[in-house]
């Protein structure tokens, strides 16, 4: 375990944390703003990967797929919003969980029909292939791109939510929906816009992860559990909570798998249990 080992694990943990952030920020804001338990978020991530692979095959360009996949997933999310999610907002969390959990298997079967039940890969663009020499270690260039992509999205969201009028409207609606409506904010349109942004980020995470993880029908379920843990640890509706939770979970899972493989499967859940007992609203909840 020399310096190169620790640097490599740090980069792996950062890359995984950025992937978790892209998924968790959409999910946590949907939870915090819409009060909706959308377990189908992981399925949208899976669709982003498969649609991105097809888009890259049709256009011959990874960059086109990186743009088209989030747009396609957003359109699918918009259809879901108007047909199911908006109607289920007042149905209670149990109905929301049952319906959206069922949607996961609907989308899995649709993917099996459309793409088959085999793992599919997506080649990274030529400019991002190979490894970058960082001095002590060499690290895959595409994984560095994922870190940069996550950091860019993180910065854009922070600016929008903290420095713009629409960000103030979102924060006000999360804090007190009734008061936001009384101030003239169209909360319904705001809900829909936030939901679409969450779907787009899920699709972006899916297509961005495809060159690293490949696309499988089980990827949506496997990523959903750590994403939900991030949301609970960070706090509902909180950008800062999503950032902190993503890095905590990403680093714990990566370093425990490398150093304590026998305990890797339980450490995250131990942390989750501790947060639920000591700070059940999360470390940085959006509501005061």
C-alpha cells in the first residue's frame, strides 16, 4: 500500500462519488420538492445507458449520444409525470413505492425486448481513450472525464440553486410549499421542471457510465440502493446534502472494498443506521 495505491483508490472513490451525485441530486430534489418516492429513478439511469449506446451506433459519435440520451430520458420522464406521477402525488408513499417499484420491472422487460438481456458496451471517444500520466500513477482518461463532468454539473447546480431567482423559488418551495404558492410561485410548473431535470441527470449518468460499467438490465436496481442511502444520509431536497452524502458513500464503498473486503458489504448500512438514529432528517436537510 504505497502512495500510488492510495491515489488510485482516491480517484476511484471520487469517480464513483460523482456518478452517485448525478443520480442522487435528481432523486433528492424530487423527494424534497414533490414529496414523491420515485424508485423508478434507477430505471431511467438504465434507459440512459441503453439509449446512449443506440444513439452512438446511429450517429457514430459518443458526444451525440451524451446529448441525445438525457433528452430521450427526459421525454420518457415527462410522459411518466403526466400519466402516473402527478396523479400519485396525493396517493401516499406506499402507493408511490409500489407503483414506481413496479415500473422498474416494466422498463427492464422493455429493455430486454428492445436490446436483449446481454451486457452492452459503449466505446469512449478517441480523445478520452487510454490513460493519463499523473506522475505517481496512470489513470484512465475517461474516468478523469467522469470526475470533471460530475464537478461541472455540481458547480452549475450550485450556481443555479444559490445565485438565481429560479433557485430561490425552488428553495422556497422545498421549505414551505404553501407560502411559495401564496407568493405567486407556480409550484406545479416548478415541480415539473425539477422532475425533468432529475430525469435528464439520470439519463446523463447512464450514458456516461456505459463505457466504464457497461449496460445491463440489472444496473438500475444495483445503483438504486446506494443512491437512496446517499439521499437519506445527505438530507431530502438538499444540494449540499447530496454532495456530502455522495462523497461519504463513494469513499466508504471504494476504500472498504480495497482495504476491508470482509466488511465492505455492511459498513455503508451501519452508517445509514447511525444517521437514521442520530440525525433522521439527514446531515444537511433542505428544510430548517
